[in-house]
C-alpha cells in the first residue's frame, strides 16, 4: 500500500487540530450559555418583573398604592403625624412612634457625642467600613472605633452600615465577613445595613448589571444574620422602585433615603433618612438626619 505523502499527512493534522479547536469552542460556548441561563434563572427566582411606572418629579408614583399587587407592604405612615422638635423630625401615629437618629462616618471627623445626645439624638448608624470603587479593597472607617465608643458612652442606640461596591455575591459575603470580624460579637441595638450606591465618575462598579443588586443585598444580609445580627438595606427611591425586588428582601429592615417634607415612597420601611445637610450640636459641618419608626 502506498503511504500518504508528507503533504497529505500535514493536511490531515491541520484538519484534526481544526476539528479539535472547533469542538472546544462549541463546548465552551455551550458552557458559557448555560452559566448565563442559570444566573438569569436564579435572578428571576427572586425578582418579579415589575410593571413599568412613571415617577413624578418628587420621585413618587402617581398610581393608587392600594392597586399594587407586588406583595410588599405599603407605606402606612400618616403625613399629618410628622412634626419637628428642636428642628428634628419626629413621628407619632396610630401604628408607630419614632426615634431621632443620625448616620456618620469619618467625614464628620471628631464628634462630641455628649453634645449630640443632649440635643435629642437617640441613635446613630455608624459606618464600619467600605469597599473602594476603583481598586475594590475593603477598608475600615478611620473613625469607627471612636464613634462606636463615643456613641455608646453617650447612651445612644447603635447600628452600623457598610458602603458596598460588591460586584457579585462572593464579594458581598466577603464584605459581611469583614463586618462580623470587626464587630467581634459586640452588641448592637439596630441592624447592620448594606449600602450599595452608584458612583459619579469612573468606578469598577460601573460594569455591574443593576438587576443583580437584589442578589448582592440578600447575600450580604444572610451572612450578617448568620453571625447573630439583624440586617437591613439602605436605598433611595430609584433603587427601591427600579433596581431592587423588595418582595424578596422582606426579611430585612428597609432604610429609605428620601429628602422630602414627608416620605412619599410607596412601600413600607422602618428607617427614613430625610436630610443630608442637617445641623447637630457636637458635629462640625452637615450630617445625615434620620427617623426610626417603632411599632406601637
């Protein structure tokens, strides 16, 4: 039998290599598609597709809240039950009363916590740390330890928040693990909050698919609760309406940021950040002002 020529053998090798390459390429494509389908299915399992709604200039929704069938409890606070005392927002309604609060970080620098308490503040939510939005490193807030000690000695109730820039569930759990390690079992009266926000300018989080935020928030909060703490989620109206499936997060406290005279947000929440430019004795410069609603 005549042997194949060197040229024919070389052609066969090339064809074989090409076949193997195309097979690997097809298998990789099927694997990648499967991952995306699985990820979509996981997201869909905890996210319902919400009916597109047009917001009014103040961020509220024009439709009647009683017509909503999402399963999320509605905002029941009576606008007539809000009032101010010493310039700070309070609430006293048939379903809840209020605690006066602030949230702080290293941006406020040195704080005279005794003066803060003396002017009527009853609780503080303190930043425990943050993830950088460029390199993604987790950092401890420079003033966390002194703020925690000062607020505690002044008799305030305390919660903490972590400023997240997590891109996936693994990073969200990593952030929660950092919080638990830093707290090291110290008691808190209020939740540990997951605070994921958009960054103006270039940030590593610019690439994130916003529809994954529910997964990130849930992963963070599950990890926090496994460590023995209550968990919560901070968000503004846009995120509450468009980026988070609140129905899937009802096990956690909601902390709403809305800067209006009274909250117009459709859904229920337990904490309300109503101003970012407040003035409080003992703090130099502006500070965020909050109300916590305590069920009666």
